[in-house]
C-alpha cells in the first residue's frame, strides 16, 4: 500500500525480497515458502498498479544482486558481503537464497570454513536440480555464481577471520592507511566449487580497538569517471581514516556519486565496522 501510494520515483516493492530471507532464519520451510509466495503476490500487485509489463522488464534490468548481512553469535559477530553475477529477478532470488542460508547456518557452524562450505552446498547448482530450470547450456550454468567475503569478528580477541570466495579484499583503516586484507588462498566464488577442488581456509588478521573495516562490492571500485578512470577507493578511504562508520560511509558514498558523474552504472554496497573498546 505504501509503494502504490508513493510518488512515481519511489519504489519500495523490491524490499519484499527480504521477507523470505528473514523468515528462513527463524521458521521452517513451509512458512518460508508461504512468506515468499505472499511477497511475490504483493510485488505483482504493485507492478500491476504502478507499471506496465514493459516498464517492469526495463526496471528489472537495473536490479542487481549485491548482498550483505550480519549475525550475532555467542562468540562475536559474523558478516557476509557478496555480489551475484547478473541482474534482474534471478539475481535477487539468488541473493535471497544466500542471505537465508547465512542466517540459518551462522548459529549452527562453529568454524568459519564449515559455514562457507555449507553456504556453497546450499546454493550449488549441481546439487539443486530445480535451479537448472531456465538454464540453456553448460556455459550459462558455469557462469552463475556469487562472489563473497565471509568474516568472523570475535568479541574476546583483537582479530578477525576471513574466507574470501573471489570477492574484492576488505580494507582495514588504521593510522591513515587503507590496508587490503588479501588472503593467500582464496576460494572460487560460491556456485563454482564443483568445477575445481576447493578447500575453504580462514585467514587471521589483526583488528584492534579504533580500527575500521570497510567491506564493498565491485560496483564501487569499478565505477568510472568521464575519463574512464576507476574509483580509487583505498586512497579515498585512507583520507577519511579516523572517522566514525556513519560519517565514513556518508563521505564515501557522496564521493562515489561525484566520481561517477551523478549516476552509478552498477549496483554498489559499502559496509563499515569499527572495533570499539570492551564495555565495562
């Protein structure tokens, strides 16, 4: 109702994709399926009320599959940021699948590599025959994947653990520097491990009080200005070292839009996490 009564340039319907993803974290498959069906029905009603079929297809082409989520566990905080290949409703569905699996598994798997392995198993196309529907050939099957960075940030230690699945390295902002956290043994993107022998490995990095961790998707670093120059995210993030997460993200987002000439060519996500002193 809010979407239908909103101005033409305001579109809230796509947020309905979060409903089944959230439902999967606390309820069973039947209720999750029901919530998903209601979300699809609601979005269909929005589309009928606000757009034509052609308008909906044009809008779909601009919808990407960036995703991020956090989950609190008994030991600390778990995070995921990822990017689904492609655009449109299929990308949204894949993103919702990953988010739902992450929320469901974050509290079950004590080790980060096990969590990532189960995320892979939950979305791997060769283990889900129904996911092959609409895929015409082996090339399309091989090109369906999700890059992701999955992290553990324990409460009781000044470190973090990272498993990278083909995703751009997070930036650690410390003392005026933006340090890329490059892992020695990255894994392939989720959905491609059936093509190669894969062992998910978590690597440890120092993450002390006052440090800020910046996660992002490739839509940020692949944004170009009018001269075709990519956005220099590490350099610009380093200039804002010491800002709080809110101020940091506000500045970087404004800077990114200016760099791209007022309009981004791809979807983009930025997440900032600051290590605070222990309470008490």
